[in-house]
């Protein structure tokens, strides 16, 4: 998430830290780099201008220039100003009707992720003990209702449709009342581009029903184009917030940093993957921390609490501290981390991990890679799993053959094991600056 932008900011802060005390020339040089980083990240030019203006004013104060750690002072200023831009007005949380059902509608272009997001929100609410009915209000797109039904079936939610969008929403509300459900989530029609027919449909729905939330779903990879789309929807219906999807992809950050400031609407959720669980409530302070390479410990702790087996985690922690971390422990660790989501997304929440990742190489582990690692480890003898250092040429060939992989991949797994073991030993020591989950 925001990897390129994060790398640029870490480079800028590194540049400032090498300077000791800062001069006005140093600040101007850093501001030019910040400006370039934000513009390359497709942040709206007005947002860039406002951030730089405030950062420059505060960074050139005597308190910063004469500070013992001016680079940290500039980082603090940058954090506060970007946070101000991303926070905006309005509550980032969903509002609920005094008497159920609460009525939510998702709007946006076709392909932005509305249908998947509707199910993701229903799943989040289900964890909170709330039951939802999903409404397929896109009556023109072929198989739109079927797609929603397939996804909703995974979480046990009922899907309601109708001959027209108005009819579908009316039926959804009636079904929710009959079933005693708390929420009705409307998946509205989308198009490949903004058109009058779609906007008039939304305008009619907005006049007919009292929605607690009308949420614009934006593909974060659209960049500044998303802002034009947002303005068009705002002219048709009163939006209450925004949901950013596909932040796990190659999003440069422009939409996330610009949308609240330009549209004046809060971001409610962010989508971080294709799975039903890959959605997070939006916390601007956590996102700014990630962008500036400061990690996101709060979100990491929440994911750990939801996914990690506490007893296994404690036992693994003890083994690492006793220098007994084995290949089997590594496999168990990867499996538990996988349950929290893509490993590279989890590790980027650890403050400063970007620097460590540059040393140990690519740490992303998908389902396919994990199966290869599991096959390699299970092809080892119990002694080899306990003492991987004894694995040499002939043993590597046997393991590669037994796992259906290659000697090269066996070497790669052994290398990663040694790097992870050394890193865990360092981070588990008392007083270590960074700590991995449950250490």
C-alpha cells in the first residue's frame, strides 16, 4: 500500500537526518522533494500546494531549525498536515437509523468494486451482530443479481431484486422488516462512465428513500480521475462518504490523499484485497503513518487479535527467545501470518520494516508460494527441520525431488529461514526498537 510514496518519504527524512541542524536551504530542498513525491503520487495539485505551504511555514520556525532532531520535527509536521488534509469533516463511522432497518446505498462506476464491497460491509456488520439484506438494484447489467447472490451466499445473507431499482429497494426494505434484519445494503447500477441515465436513477432513489448512508465507491487506482467522478455523483445525490477500493494494488496514493479534501466527504472504508475479509474501517492517522513509513501498529494488533492462536503464539515466542526457532516453527508462523492477509501487507505495518525488507528481499508469500514452502519443509527429515544447517548438496537434491520443486527453491527457503530467524532474534531482545507480533 502506497509503497512508492512511502519509499520517497523515507528517502526525504533520511536526507534530513544526515544534515544534523537544518538550514533554510535544506528545508527548501526537502520541500521540493516532497512536492515531487506528492505529484508523482497523483495527489491533486491544490492539496499539494496547501500541504507544502503549511509545512514550509512551520518547518522554518526557529524551534525546528535549532532543534536537536530537526528531521523528526519535520516528520511530525508533515504527519500532522497530511492528517489534516485526509481527515475532513463528518464521521468516518456508519450511522444507523433509530428504528431498523438502516438503509445504505453504494454508488460508483462499473468495475469500482461496489458489489464485492456491499458484501464486505455486510460481513463486517455480521461480526458486530447485525443482520443485513442485500439489494441488487442493477437491473440492466447481465448476471448482476447472480454475482451478488454468489458472494452473499458465502456469508449467509439474503439477496433481493426487482423489476426496477425502486421496486428492488422497496422489496429489500420489506424483506428486512419481515426477517428482523438491521440493515439494507443497496448495490446500485454502475456504468463504464458517468451518464445521465445512471445519475437520474440515483436522483430518483434519493428522493424516494431516506438513506442513512450513500457511499461512493472509488477505485483508488484511478488517481485524480476519481475526483471528477465524485463531483458528478455529488450533483445527483447527497453523498455521505467514500469507500476506496484496490488499495492493495499499484495505487499511487493520489485518491486517498485528495478525495476528502477535494470532495469534502469522509472516507469510511478502504478495500485491501479481493477476499470478503479484505476491508478496513478508515483511520486517517493510521494511513498517514503507513505513507510516512512509520508503520501501523494499531491495525496490526487488531489483525493479530482476530487471527492468531494466542497459545501457539506464546509458545513460538518462547522458542525464539531460547534460539529454538526451527523450520517447522517458520511454517507455523507463515500460516498464522497468512490468516491475517497477504504477508507483505502485514509486514509493512511494522515501523521501519521497509529497510529490513530491502536486506532480506521479497517477503510476499501467496497461497502458491506457501504450498511450495510447506512441501519443502515436509520433505525434510525431523532432524533436518530441527537443524537446517546440516542440509547440503545431496540432501537439497532429495528434498527438491520429494517436494516436486527445485534445488534453487530449496536454497531460497533456507536463506529466508536464516534471515527470518536472525531478524526475530534481534527483535525479541529486550529494548529492541521494533517488535513483531506477540514478541
